[in-house]
């Protein structure tokens, strides 16, 4: 017999050997475990852990007595019995009453090598745990479904019929369905951004909203190249189609108005009338309505002035609408002049002086590189101690006056420079003429504001074909240069007044 706490050696289990009778052979330990697990399951899932017996022999006897009653399978001598029902002896607690785990049984006092393991099919507390898990999953699903219903109920009023998405609804609200109809003439200003263009199109009934146009503008990489001008579009277009139309040169309805440098106001008025298709008298009348032009009174009140607007209409090319009025065109040109003067830092008191110097330089020089030198000659001659006694002595000023007085006459008698008392006769009178003598551009204005440094008093054109000038501060040199010019002219006239053409 083994001592208490010692295991009885048993042979290996043979699954082919028939099970012994209950009172004639020891019962295998796995059978005890299975019976104990069955008993635990029938007791509601609780597993009993028997207390260590005080006397191993007494435990065996008690189990044998129970075996005779047929309640349990007979255990081996080395392993305590596992009951299927409540224990009948006071030495072992009931299987339905688990031993508190706070006082574990010391391993040295156990009769068996390990406690009974619960069945794999029913783990300890398995049914309760599984039931709790199922309930938790059901609750989680219910919560998710409930939130979904709440969100759907909140969003549904915003959804259109037919299952359209919110983005689709927003696009429809921000834009016309297109393709549009009718004919609308719109004008896009210079430097207009997406918002400004969209505002013009909304006001004209071309697109529905500025927001919709801005979105289409951002989606089109070429939209930034939309040019200012007038366009003939359709009414109620999609913003996308409107941008495509604005990028189409065929849609442009603009008119190009070019004012050459040196044009007098009478020439400018005729050009404006021709481009707009209106009588020239309408343009002249508009030129005298200073309030409509945004001018506070006459821009030039000097005595002997032929036209107060002379020189104040900047030369260049303008884009105007077919529906533009003469007043709108003239004001555009006047505003361009003021903007250029302001950009050069010219104060209002100096505007007339700068415009006059620039206009004379534009008449006297023919090459842009000579403009700053001619303006320097004018400034040097205006000095009181200059060799010319303050007279600029330039024929272009009196030629202008002659043309304004005799529009049908092309040529003026050169002798008039010595006798004509006109305030524009700068051979006789010191100082500048009372007004500019023609239109100027930005290059001439810059030359008048910043003349090139130099002592020059005289200049002469020695080659009429190239137009370049020779500058000097010596009177003797200028006389010699004038002789060269006369010789050049004789040769030129003898050759049929033909200038040589560039090689190649």
C-alpha cells in the first residue's frame, strides 16, 4: 500500500482493453474526471474542489461504500472518488458547494496528482459566459443600428428624391442645367479675378451663382488666362460652359482702338468715332463734358490752348466694347494717363509740364533711345543761363499750332518760325508752349521724368533713314553737322529718296 500523498503506479492505458467491472478493477483517472465534469455540469456549471482528507484510507473506504450503492465508479486506491450526486459522508463536502479558493489545498497533502479538469464542452462558467457574450454583441449591434437610424432620419430631409447625394444636390442648386439660350453681351474688366467675373456673369443672367462659377473656375487650369474684354454668351449657361466660352477667341466682341504716339486730339476724336461708328461731333461733345470724364474742371486753363485735353489721352492700344460710348472710351484713356503719371511719382502740379516735355520729345526724336537725350536738351535749354536764353527753339511746337489752325493744310511756311506770334512759337518765346503738342506713351513719360544726364544743347538728324540724332553742346559742331545733313539729303533725293533696306 502506498503511503498517504504517494501515487500508485499504474500501467499505460490501452484503448483496446475492455472496461473492467466496477468492483473487480481500478477505474482510470480520466473516467473519474469525466464523471466529475458531468456532475459539475448538472450542478449548474460549478466545479467542486474537494478538501484534502485527513486520512487517505478513510476516503477510499467511503468511496467504496458509495460504489456499492452504484452512485459512482470505483476509483483507484491512489485517487479520490468523484461523485455524480451529493456526498453522503460528513468527511467530504457536497459537490454543489465549491470549496473557497482563498484556502488552496497544499499539493503535498493531495491523494491524486492533479485536480479534476472540467469538460472541454462545458468550460467553468462556460454557459454563463457565452450567454453574457451573446447579450453584449446584441446590445452593441442594437446601439449601432439605433445610431444609424438617427443619422438617416436627420439626413433624409436633405436628400432629393431618387437617391441623389448631397454633393449632386449642391451642384444643381449652384448652377443652371444648361446649355443656355438667347444672347448676352458681357464685359470683363482687366485684372478681374474669379469672384469679379462670376459677379458680372450672375448679374447678366449667364450663370446662377458666384459660388458655382468659382468652383468651375478652380477646376479649369486655363481659366486664369481669361482676357478682359466683351464676350457674347448665352443666358443660363453652366459655369463650366461659360468658362469655355470666355476662353474662345471667337466669342470676343471687342474692338481694338490704337492711338499712335504724337496724335493730336482732333486725330484721336476721328479715330474713336471711326471705331465706335458714331459721328465725330459726338466724340467732341464728350471731350468737353469734363464732369462725365471724371475731371474736376478743365485740365488746362492756359491762354491760347487749342484743346484742354491735348496730351492727356495716353497713346496705346485699347480694348473697347461695341456698346461703349465716346465718354467711356475717352475716360479710359484719360484715366490711363493719370495712372501712368502716378506710377512715376509725378505730383499733380507737375503733370502738365511733364506731358508737354514728353510730347515735344516724341515729335523731335524718332528712336526710343534718343528720347531721354532730347528731354535733357529741352531741360538744359529752359535754363535761364542757357545759350538759347531759355528758348527751346523747336519747330515741332509751331507746326502743331499751324495744324490745329489749318487742319486742311499739310505744310507750313518755314519763315513763320521767325515771325508768327503764336504762344507755340518756341523760336521766339522762352519757356514751354501752353500745352502738350500730341499724345504720349509710357516710354516718353519716363524719359521726361528721368532725362539722361549730359551737357547737350543741340542735336541734329544726320540720317533721315535711320532717324538717329547727333547730340552736342558746341554750336560750331552743330553747324558742321547740319552741312553733312544737307549733303546727305542731296544724295538721297538723287537716288529717288530710297532708303537702303536691311541686308538678309
